[in-house]
C-alpha cells in the first residue's frame, strides 16, 4: 500500500472576484522509502500540493490517503498528532527560533509529542549528530551559517523519527556548496534509513538528487519519471 495516494486533487482559492485554481486534478502515489522531487516554476502549484500532503491545508475536491486513511477521516487531534509524529518539515526560511540554541530548537517537537521526557536528551543529541552539527549544539541561529541553519532544521525535523520528511525549497537560501551538503544529508537519510523524502524545488540540479521527479506546470502534472542519472550522496555525515 502506498504511503501517499492522491486522486484527482483540486485546489481553488475563492478570494476576490476571480477564483484562483492552484491544482487541476493531480493524481499520483508515493511509496514508503521513496525520494520524490516535485519540481516546477513559481506558480506551478507545487507548494500548494506540499501543504496539502503535509496536512497544512486541505483540498477543494479529490481524495488524499495518507498511510491508508483518507485525510477527511482524520479529526483535528489526529491530524496534529500525525504532523508531529509521522511528518517532519524543512523550509527554505529555516524557521528556527532566534536567541535559542540549536539544542533547544531541535528539542521543540518533542515537547508536543508523546515521547517520554527521559528520552529527549538522547534523541536531540542523536538528531544533531546525524547532520554533523554536534560542535554547534549550543550556538544560536545568529551564530550559524545558512547551511548550518538548514542542517539544524533537518535535525529538528528528524527528532521524532518521522515516517516522511517534506522539504520545501531547502536549498533556496544557500550557496551551491551548502545546498549540496544539505541534499547529501537528505539522500543519506533516504538511503540509510529508508525514510521517505518529498522535496519541493524549482532547480533541476537539486531535483536530480531524488530518485523520481514529478514535474508540475500550471497546477497540473506535466511529467512523472525516474531519475536516470541520479546524483550520489557522499557519506559526509555519519551517525
């Protein structure tokens, strides 16, 4: 059974005189352990789709099954629990709390989880170690480079051991070297841990780190294909 099943998904924003249709009936499946890039230019609908897949928004019509259950069949409490326990999120803007250490930022999802508090310290340190940031554990975001900030954000996404990571333009604010280091971490997580990764990007170079690319244009899937010359992650960050 696929982890994600999307059938004829549509999204319409009815604000203003003329409604905006962001998604025009998209359909696809994503299996456990896949690394999928959803790629397209600005306005193609890729971020709208990601928000729906991550339970941050809802579709206008069509169906979305996550882990075998229709999105509409989850109540608000279940949606929040799944977002916390089974989903991790990484965003272009990092979304780290200022004047708060890397350790405390990574700890935050655990505060809202059902994971026993006595396990928190070990889980935080493991997550930080997995992205090679142990030497910066007690530094605040203002003391980190852009690449280090994104690695901290990835550690925060990992700390609850989610089934899937949604990464929305994770290299968008980074130079090419830092961006590739971030992509290597995501690919390592996919290959080593069999963790499902859904990556949103407008860059072909970044998308080729995935094993499959879904191309979007004007709210529709233009092409869905495997990556034939996939970029190989370097084992740069080891647990």
